[in-house]
């Protein structure tokens, strides 16, 4: 029994018409362009107050930490390569940060359950705060448009704020590169003392 050839309509769907496309280049990862939606607080200004849920089920507010320096770092997503590098570097410098009398707080749009898994997986000794509606990120000017592979979307712009014991912005670290960032923050903490 012979099999009938496909109808012309089916054959047309299987084979593209015209010349066959050629692969002419390899797509390479390019930097992520970022466009912030609000202005960042500047050194010397009061840090915006916030109260957020922490990974341990408590709430943390900036006002409750008055009298001690705070390292408030905003990161895009739990358990991704850059965010893990940044968090683990703060973990590895934790004793030095504590000696400086400072508190580290990580903030991302992830929920409390995600923060709990991330914290447990990497034994992070500092609180991770959930900002799922990104209201705090917006107040700090770190929620903005990002571009990758020609696609625009909104997300956290990796930024760290060093806040002094009086609740004022002492230093802003923009466009943070995760590797080596904790040492950079620690040097600024030592200058603050």
C-alpha cells in the first residue's frame, strides 16, 4: 500500500518559501540598561522610613534601628547568581560589619517564604525583607525600567544605601557589581565611624 504525498497546503506549511535563513551571528550577553523611575535619596538627606515583613515573620522598620548604621541593600531576586554572590559576601564579612556596629538588611520583591529558603540555603545571618509591591523600592528610587535583549521591563536596580545612626543617607552605591561589593561597603562603614 502506497502512502499518498501530502496535500500542497500541508507541504507549504512544512517548508518555508524563499531562501533558507542562515545563522550569521551569535547573540552575546550585553549589559542591562537601566532607567530609574524616581530619584535616589542623596547623602545628607533623611532616609525614607519603612516597615517590612522579615524572613523570620517579624516586621522591621528603619526607625527601630535608630542609633546604629544600617546597610540597606536592594537586590532583584532570591537565589539568582548575582544576588547570591552579593548576599554571601555580606555573610562572609558579617563579623566585620557587626564590629562596626552596623546592621545589614536585604530587600527584594520576593515574598517571605522565598526569603526563608534563600536565607537557609546560604546560612545568611542578616534579615531579608519582603517588598512584594515594591513600594519601598520606589520610595528609594531603585524600582525602574530595565532592558535586556531589547526587552523593557520594571524591576529592582541593584543599589545599596549606607544609613548613619541618625537616619540620614551617608553613602549611595549605584549600579552595584555583586563581586567585591561587601568589601566596598565595609570600607565606607569604617569611614563613617
